[in-house]
């Protein structure tokens, strides 16, 4: 009889723990499902490597001082479509002081039928409002003169707080790229263990002498922390099928967390007696 009760409690705890993390993450993902990102894939100096007398770089009859060619891509990284009506104003690509915008053009779009348009004004490139589905991208080629260009973005789009800028030309070892996600994932698993442990204590271990309000508080705080850390770990991973990978990881993590908690409960029980 005890075995049956234990099995029932085990299955119930496992189910609630998995749903307790999956549901808030799905809800949180839905809130942030609209997102766009500007990525710099290359920035190359067009200045000749050898200093040949009177050799100049000229574009449209204009002499360029220390010219640079940059390739940027505006990508819809969210899971929802961004409508033209969502734009309060065009997306602006800003070029920092020290560099001067010479010209810019759209070199490609994904898919190739996106009716994207740009306009230039001083050191600002404006991308007109357009329909952008998930994974859609607009590729730009930009020529500047002067110092090596530094880019930033500005725009107001419904459902998007800001458009991040990522410099993909900076070297980043793979272990550095995923280190934060791994640490957040491990820390989230640890807090999940604390949540499950104090759930058992709260509902099934009154003999441990932990006040119910204390075990409830610790369990809830740990649960919130676990959800936030796991969500942060997932957002740091660039995965095509994020949820297809997350679901089995959630099941395995919850099962191992419960197993670890049962071990800790046995040790705790020995100390209590």
C-alpha cells in the first residue's frame, strides 16, 4: 500500500514539476515572440595594402579616405510575424562618429520577394516598414570612409522593446559562447532540486519539523529562480527546434532532481532520527 501511495505521489510530483517549468516558459516565450536583430557579418578595409604613390579609391567620382565595406543583416529572430502596421517609424541603422556613410544598398533578402526599401540621410540608414515573417532577413552592403564604422540601431515596433546589434566579426570561442547558458542551466537544475525537496517536506515530511510557511516560501522562491535561469539558458542557445530539445531535457532534469531529492531526504531522515 505504501508503495502504491509513493508511486502516485512520485508521478504527481514529476508531472507538476515539469508542467510548472514548461508552462511559464511557454508563456514567457509568447510574450517575447516578436524580435528582430541586426548582425554585422563582415567589415573589411578597402584601402590598398601597399602605399603606392597617388593610388586612390574613388566611388561615383568621390575620393574615399580609408574606406570600409560592411555587410549587415536584419533578421526576424522571433516566432511571430512583424506587420508593416507594427512599425511606428522606420528602423534606423546609425553609424558612430569618426566614420562617414558613403552609400548603402540591399544586396539580398530571404525570401527573395521581400519588398524592402532603404533611404539614406547623413550617417543614418532607414529601413522602411515591411512585413517580416520568422527567419526573414534583409542583407545590406554599406560603404563608409574614415574610421572603422561602429553601428547601432534605433526603432519603435509594437511588441519589440529594442533591436539588438550583434558583431559576428568578434572572435568568440565556443565554450565562451555557451558558458553562460550552461551555468544558468546547472543553477536552474539546482534550484529545481530545492523546489522538489521542499515540496516533499511541505506535503509529506512533517516529522522534519520545518514550518509549512518556511518550506512553502523556499519552494516558491526556488521555483521562480529555476524558471528564470532555465529561460535565460534557453535564450542563449541558437537552436532551430528549441522546444523539441527542451522537453526531453526538462523530463530528464526533473527526474534526476527528484532522484537527488529522495537521496537527500533519506540522509535528512537519518539525521532527524
